[in-house]
């Protein structure tokens, strides 16, 4: 028996509804990237990036209420506490700290390897759009590999399991990440970009692209993407990644892009269906709605989960 369920019908197939479902993602993405580009070389770029990224999140949250994919996923299940806690700890404080630590780590590595501080492997003639794509591909490859390791290697799963301790898909639980996991992806993905001399502008654009991708992946909005599902990891794809069924959950590892999943055979696409149940195995012993206890899970996995 097929372990999926049909999606609920949430709207009529009116022309405005269909247009919204196809256009929301490209319009939001292009608008946010264009707005960021206007401030890239100004003194206000950091504030502008914060405002643009926050606007993306708020707009997405608004349309989760107006045009939901699954109305049941909009119902509170005692899970907002962990979501907000992780958003503040990881998305605000830790992310801000890492942005300041990155250049310092790169400087230390430059000195350790005897490289000049202005070392730049990327040619100065490289257009910003090409450099941004290169940075995105480097970060995505690192995140894909570490993410897949977190699913397919038992020793790394406890660290990643925090992200899967959710029973519904909505924008905020996309931020439920263990800080140590986030730090590892930063070291593996972002630091190498500093080492090859990626510009601040390319890294800023990447941060906005990540905000867009993170919003779209988890959003509870009925959207359509068509062939874009073979380039970006959309919410049509990512809901399968959160399936309690391991064969469905061990797919679609990309953070923003899905190209490495397509390349390495982990791409899974069923747009007109949804997993029967979201979550993790052994969740009866897992602190599903207690983020602070979840932070200890990687260090207490055997005693708290396996031995019960």
C-alpha cells in the first residue's frame, strides 16, 4: 500500500489562485535579490539585508494563513516555543556572531598557511552574479554532504534529529536547528568561501538567498514550481524530507538548491501527495516540544532514546 495521502483541497482553481501559486516564489525571490542589490555597496547594506530578509519571512507567514497547503498545519501544537527559541538562538544571535567570526577565522587560516590577507583565488574580473552562483554551489555542496551524513550515519543523526522533531510544516520550524549543527555547516560551507577570497557582496547575496530558500522550504503555502523543482528545494519537495517513513525522509537534502540531489540520486518529487506522518522514530521518548532538552540530545542519545 502506498504510504502517502492526498493533499486537501484548499482553494478553487480560479485564475488568480493559479497565478499566485506559480508566481509567488519567482516574484518574491527576484524582488528580494533586486532590493538587496540596490544596497550592496552602501553603508546601510547590513540593515537593508536584515529588513529584506525579515520582510520575506513576514510575507511568507502571512500567505500561510491566506492560502495554506494544509490547513491542519496552521494549528498550534505546542511547538512554537522550540521554534522561536531556535530562531532567536540560531537565526539571530549565532548567525550574527558567525558573520563576524568568519573573516577572523579566514585571517587566522591565511596566516597559518602563509597566504597574504588580500589573497583571492576568484579572478577580480568575475562578474558578481557568477561569483554569487559559485559561492552558492560551494555552500550547497557542503550542506548537502553534511546533511546526508546526518541522516545516513547513526553517529551524526542525533545532532540533526532536532530539525526533524516537528509534526507539521510551517515557516518557523525551518529554524529549529541544533547550534552545533549550524556551526558545522558554517565551517564546512562558508569558511571555504572566505578562503578562496569570496567578496562580501557575494556572501551577502547568499545570505538573502538562504533566507528565501529557508522560508519557501518549510512554508505551509499551496504553491507550484514545475521544472523549478529540479533546481530549487521547494516546499513541494521538502515536506517529503520530513516524512517519518525513512525511505521518503532520506531524500531532498539540499538547503536552497536541489541540483546535488538530482545529481546524486536523492531527489524525490510527488507534487500531488503528502507523507502520511511527519516526525522521527522513537519520538515517544524524544522531547519533541522542549528545545532546551533537545540541545542535550546529541550527548544523551543512548541513555535518553536508545536505552528506553
